[in-house]
C-alpha cells in the first residue's frame, strides 16, 4: 500500500482482526498515518473480475472501422 500523501511505501503498525480487518499503516518516508480496511466482498465481484481478465487476455475481435480501411 502506498502513502496517500507522498506515494512512498508504507508498513503495517497494527492489525485489528474481525469480520472486517483494519490495518493501521505508517509511511516510511513522511510518517503519515492512516488505516486501510479489508472486507469480504460477494462472489459476483470475482466473476466480474474473471470475465474482465479473460477479455484482457483474449480481446474480442474488433469490427472493422473506417480508420482500418
Ligand atoms: Zn508519505
């Protein structure tokens, strides 16, 4: 995770476990402190992700446009 202020790397100071996992982070460079949240998302999101990845690897054949002639 990158620092929202200076885009440098951050490290995890403390993790709160639960249904939602909260990580307290601090920037290595500027010392800015913030927290991130990790939560379970639904399966449908994973299906969308797989479809998007498939399209990216095997892009659908493009129709010819006026610029290709
Ligand atoms: Zn920073």
